[in-house]
């Protein structure tokens, strides 16, 4: 194939007198080629310039346009298809660098929503670009800001981020600022276990002690005489506590009433599209509540979030509870109080009673539990 035909494309014609077409092209200072089949090949620019004469000779095109120019002509007839293919290729390449889903594992007390919120605060989530993400920096940022996680790891598998976490067993307590201390009882109890790591035991298993009584002494006798140390150890005891909750028949409640839609936006990956927003300066007692909903397909969350903002009006109302409602409301409040009071304790037994009062309803529980009962108290020494 001639270089001219390859670069600009060519057309092939069949006609009764091919020599007439060749002479026509040559008279116009154009190039023409006679093939062994008796057909004539013209470059696409030549064929375009001699279109009327070619039609007048009754020439028929016997093959599709060839060369680069022919390819362009063929593709131009399928612009929608070609455009769709190009856009699809672009989206495939672009989306392969995006986080489509975040899967959390290893959590127990901490919810997935809380962990995802902490990742979002660190700048990582659905829609983030892998090529722009430093996983180590995100992990460090989450751990520095979190008071519930002790370890986190982000791993990429395809377009999904698999996040593994370990939770803190308890909130770390800062060590005391002194160097010598005793461990004393934090409540009245019966000692059921005592393990001394430093210091000397002042009580034994089965002893009944009062709050503030010495359990492990930080004053020890050594070869060099009396030493003052930081007493360390674990002391568990059985104790009891009476927990009371009383509610009034009449109560003031804050009621939030939702109003009309105030704003609507769609977040696709990290691109936020505001559809409309109708609020400016909000009146007193009015706020905007955001509701976020993720779009899912076949059980998998897509990187598309619809955010609806609604007006919310806060109102105060006085409610009077009936005799049938009072025990239920008191029971709910008392359960919350028990959960808070017995947190970190092993419950042994619980006896609960309730009664109506002049102003409402009262519930009392006697809880017997096992827990750590030691607390550190500084030893005052003379320099």
C-alpha cells in the first residue's frame, strides 16, 4: 500500500473502463492505481475531489475505505458507540483507583458507623483515591483521635478497603504523680481475692473491710530498714449497693418536630452535588437535621449517598403520666441507672422493688456484685 493511501486512506472502485478513471485522476495531477483485479484505487482526498466525475462514469465502490483515513470514516459512523466505549474505558480506569466499599472487622463494642465516621474525619472513606491515600498516615490519625481503638490496619483488595481494628479494654488512666502509696478499700466489702505485686498484704481472703481500710501497704521492711514503695496489686471483693430511681408524674419533655425538606444533595465518590438549599438564617428553636442514605445494589453499598436536610423545631411540653405508664417509665429509667452503676462489675444478685409515691413512682434495687475494690492513696512521708 502506498504511503499516501495509508496516511489519508483510500477507496477502491470497479467500472467498465478503468482506464478512463485513471486518466481523469492523472489529468487532475492526482494519483491512481490499477489493481490486478481491474479495479482502481484512489486516495480519499482524490476520490472526494472527483466525486461527481466518478459518479458520472458509473464507478462502484467495491471495498470499505482502508488506511488511517478509512478507519476514521468507519468510526465516525458509530460516534455514539465509540463515545460509549471511550467513556467506559475512562470510568473503568478512573474507578479502579477509588474506594467503593469499606468493610470493618474486629470491632465489638464500637459500632461500624463510629469507625467509619473516624475514618472519614481522617480523610478516608468511600470515594477516596487509593493513589492519593497514605494508609499509614490515616491509621495514625485515627488512633490519635480515637479513645476506643488500640490498633487499626487498612488493607486494599480490589476496590474494597478491609479495615481491621482492636478495641481498648478500658480507658487508660494516667499514673499518679507521687512515688509512695498504699492501696485501700474503695467500699465496704468482703475480700475474695488478693494478689500483691509490690508491698505487703494487710488483709486476707474472707476478711470484711470498711471503706478506706488498708489492703496493701506501701511501707515494707527491708535489710536497709523501712522503705516506702508504690503498692501494686489486685484486690477483688464482694460488695452491695442500694440503687434508687424516682420519677415524677409530671415531666417537661423536649419534643422535636420535623418540618419540610430544606436541602437536598447527592455525594458521588468525593464529589458533592447540591441540588437545592432553601434556608438562610434560621429562627430561634429551629435547626437542620441531616439524613444520609446510601444507595445499595445486590446487597453492596455503592459510592453514592443522598443527603436530605429537614427543618426541625424544638418545643417544650408538660406531660402527665397515668398509673399504668408510671411503672414502665420508671423501669426504663431505672434500667439505665443500673447499667451505669454496675458497669465493670460482675453482678451476683439483684433484688428490685417499686412503689407509687405522692409525686410519682420510686424503684429500688439491692445489687450484690464482685469487683476490684482497691484504690491508691499517697503515703505522706517526711523528707
